[in-house]
C-alpha cells in the first residue's frame, strides 16, 4: 500500500512536555484476527515488514533512551505499556525480564502494564506478571460471547472461551495485578447490557473507546440518520446514567471520570478529551519510534516519525511536527473548534478522529455531535447534583 502524502501541519507547542508513557511493542503479530482491527485490517500494513519480536540490542537501547529522557527532564515516574499485537506471544518470562531491565536502567519509578486479549493467560503467566509488578489490562468487546463475535483466531474460531477463562482467572487469582477492561463501543449491542456484562468480571476500571474512524473512513453507524445525529453519544450516556445512579461505586469508568474532571476545571490525563499535551510514544519491535497506533487508522505512515532508538533521542521525538501538534492545545484546532463553548472539555476529540484526506487533522472530530451530546448530558447531571445534593453513586465516591 503506497504511503499517502498529506498536508504538513505546522504547530508550535506551548513548551514541549516530556514523554511520560512509553508503549513498547513486544510482539508485532496477534493470535487473533478480529474482523474490525484497524491495525491488521486497516490502512497501514507496516507491521508486515517488522520483526515479530524485539531483539536484545533493541531492548537495551530502548531502556537507555528512556533513562536518558528521564534524566534530562528529571522525571520522578514514567509508565511503560507492553503492547502488540498480542504481547504475551513473547512469553511472560520475556516481558518480566524486559521490565526488570528497564527498572535497573531507568533512574525513576517505572509503572509497568501489559495490554492483552487474555486468551493466553494461564495461572503461571498471571503469577509471573504479578510477581514482576506488571499490571494486566484486558481488551474485550463486552462480557458475553455475542459481544465478541468479531474476535476470532486466524482459523475463524471464536476467541471468547479462552479470553473469558483468562479474565476470570486474573480476577480471581491476582486482583492486585488487574488493571481493568478496555471495550470498544459497538452500536449493535445494548449499552447497559454491555456494561453490566463487563461488571461480571469485577474490573477495577473500564475504558470505553470509540471505534477509530475519521471523515474519510467514517466509523460504523456514521453518518447517522437525521433522527439520531449522535448515536455514540446516546450509547455512552445510557452507560453513564447506569454508572452514575448506582448506589455504590462498582467500578471506575475513565471516560466519564475524565469528562467530570474537565467540567470541574481539573486537568485530565487523556488523549480523548481536553487540551492537555499528549505525552506518549511507541517503540516498535525494530526500534522505530512512532506516534500512537490510532493514527494508523487514518492512512499508511501516519504514525511514522522516521526516528529510531539507535540514532535518536526522545527529545528529538518531541520536535517532530506530528508530536508537536499533539502538544499544541488550541493551536492544533480549526476555527470551528476554537470558537466552540465546549472546547476546553472536548479538546477537539481524539486526534485520529479529526482526519480528512487532503486536509489533514485540523478538523473537528468525526464524533463531534456525539461528544457534545455526552458532555452536555454529564454537565446537566453535575448541575442537578450540585443543586439537589450528590447522587447515591456520588456519595459512595
């Protein structure tokens, strides 16, 4: 697939914020072949040309570069996320060894996590990751087999039985290592049913993500019929009301907590909402440094920087135009977004969702109506709570 040429967007960051989250690709393949996967079935097939696993020199140089960045910016802590593909294809022992190397090399606290589809979790692997102080996050499409019909292996067999067994094992045997569940919104499934089904796995946190799409390749269900201009907003508000009205705190839902924080004027650490600088970078299995994978849903090469851990520092990553755009706040937004009353909360939405072929990323989100619907809904619930006292769910917080 030929790489598309896109308009070069110039931005001046307020002042470059150091990278605080390092996403390390530990395996470039996946044991599942989800039919909707933007990484393996999307616009960018760069993964085909990378080694499956990380060679020793790449791991060593990555640790050195992170240590160099931490020292230069006097960081007290960083987050490292082991990712893929399916990271557990590299083996739990290898993941633990990589994290141990990082902790011995990087002169600050390293918070480590792995994001997995849970199909390869066993009692021994969970124990190995827990003992290495690596938290385990799991990706699901919901807590029932029908929700996960698109998550199949390369022979077309459902991945749900193994994923559910792995997640139950994690929740029961190592709750202290259980980071939570990530779920992509699917309009075909009832929102409250999906939320309740995920609660059955006792997650300490749930991340609800909008499917990656943009103005050139819209997500499923958009553009919506005139009768429902914000189908994803309505889906999310149904879950919000279920979460908000609960008589006790059942779990954290990060999207809702981030939105509440921003409405109250508190900065939230998220790439989905708000104007705060984005401070993450990806190291691929060959040592290439990229922006986050979500950009690959726009066009081939969108996440590329041309940098690598052997020749470049992470300070050089901060100078890349695409990274600068993610840190530029209002300067990265178009006039329509800048003039919007919701801009300090919405922040233009997820950067990848703003893309339009030939025009780049200086556009409102393809989910603009949905985000506005959700933000206004949450704001109204906050206003009601402020006027009439906290809701039962808020009292439990």
